[in-house]
C-alpha cells in the first residue's frame, strides 16, 4: 500500500468522506461535487479508477460492503437517496440500486453495512427522523423498510453492533461472582 500522505482527489468541491475497503487496497471518496471517486492503492501509486455519478446533491458518506458480496459500495446524499454501486468483472462500475425518491424526505446523512453474518443489509440515517434498511434478497432484488420517528430532530449517524452467534449472550445459569 502507498505511504500515508496527501494526494489530489480530483474533486472540485469539499470532500466529506473517505473510506478504505476491507483489504485497504481501494479508497472511495465523496464530495459536495456530487461525485463518488474510487482509487486503487495497490503498489506505490494511487490510481483513479472510477467516477460514480448519479446523485443530485452533495454526497455525505460512502461505505464498502464486506468482500464476501463482491465490490459493492454505497453512497448517501443530501438528495434524499442512497445509491448502491457494484464493480463488474470488466472493472466497470454501475448502479445496482437507487432508493425510491419517497423513502426519505430529507438528507441521508449516514450509512453502515451490517456485519456480513447478517446478510447484505445497509442501515441509513436521515434528517427526516427515520432510519431505513436496504436489504439484498436471495432473488437478486433489493427491498427497503423504514423505522419512523426515530428522532424528532433527525438522525445524523447509524452503526451496527458486532454479530454474535445465536445464544452467545445467553447463559443457562446465573453469572457467578467471577463473571459479573
């Protein structure tokens, strides 16, 4: 991997987020210029490999899915939308899903993929006071659900707890003094 330092991202406005993929070999950035950029960090060079365009407002955050699901990247924007992007076998990136315009009525501020053991699930926090979940179904489709009235003044961040095996937090006996 290239040494830490600065480099020119090519964005023409403020950069809001930068996230490394699971292996630390790809970097995704997003900006008020409405563009998500993907860079390859293999070797000593930082190589720009894609400009992902599809948002109609500033892009606040990007998030990589676990590599078990392939090269999937999500982006959240002021335009009330979440876009999921996938890199194809030819190295070309494309939109695989864009949330309906009616899912959120305000900026989507934060996104987080669930632990890979739970499946391909993305939590999304919005200024409209809701949290939505975008789920990839076994038949290849995407489904959204929404939790209303999470916070009256909007939701600015979302995260998942680590996955725990079934029964991992359950004991068949009361804890002893040593395990309290």
